[in-house]
């Protein structure tokens, strides 16, 4: 894991600290992590198709993301069917973009009566077929994340940060949302501008999303 300074560019289970923690790869306890799945995109280059319902290797993209076992609670943000037992919410009004989706997801997690918020929260766009494995790798690095790291994302070797496939310190993410004020149609870049990042090396073949039918055929 490499701490990096900010650049101008570019469910409910045991709460953190409970029996639900596991041993981390760096010798510390593996913290529980809540998960916000962003599934509200319009899929404009897919003719308006519901990305969450797209199928890769026989399974929907949403099901593939929900394979992530991060020990915490899960909320899906978007107007899409979800499996029984999975919480779903929408930003109000809908169509506000990923930052509004993050805000709505955090609000839904906060409102749940069971457990308490975890110190870390993962944010994941639903259109990433290998997201579950990447999120597990990020979680494994959390015991070694020093106080100078606000968020972890995978490194693809190009320097491009995966803001929507990342794990954030919850208080820092909440403070960033307060700082930008209006979440609807805010850019993700503006949300994360002041965060201190750690990058975790990941096989580049596990990264990438689906924006077009050609992307879908490539993943298939």
C-alpha cells in the first residue's frame, strides 16, 4: 500500500470491534466495512439499460458486486430490483449523480436500527464485474492504513484513481459531503479533492467498468 498525497487531477452484521472482525493480512484485525453500491446510472450509452441487471458469466452485475463480504451492512442506491434482504434506497430527487448516491447511501445506513456505523465505508459503482475481489483486497490492507490515509483505492499502474471502487474513512467522507454542500450533480472529483489516498496494487485485469455493449462483450 502506497500513501499518496491528493492530486489536482483527475446486511447488518457485527459492528466494528465486534466478533465479526477477522485477522488481517498485515497482522491486525480486519475491520468490518459498510458498502454503498451505486446502481442509479442512466446507462445512456447502453440505450438506457439497467446496468445492475446486465449479465456477465451467467450472473448480474449487481449479484457479482454483492458477492463482496466486507463484514458490514449493505445498501444499494438506485431504481433496480435487489435480492431479498438487501436494502435499497434512492437519492431525492433521483438522477442526482454518484455524489448524491453516496450521500443517500450513507443516510440509509445511518438510519438502520441494527448495529452502528463502521469506521470505514466502501463505495462501489455496480458496473464493475470484478469489484468484489478488489474490495476484499482493499479491506485486507486496512489494518496497515495509517492515520495519514483517508481512503484506499486500487492502483492500475496508470495513476488514475478508482474513486468509485474505494474504501473511505467514514468521518472523512461525511466531512467531504458537508464541505461541498449540494450533493446533487456535484462531481466526484470535487468530493475527493482534499483526501489523502493510499493505493493498493491490483491486477489490472480485475479493473474496468461497463459503459457500452462493446465493454460487455469484452468482459464476456
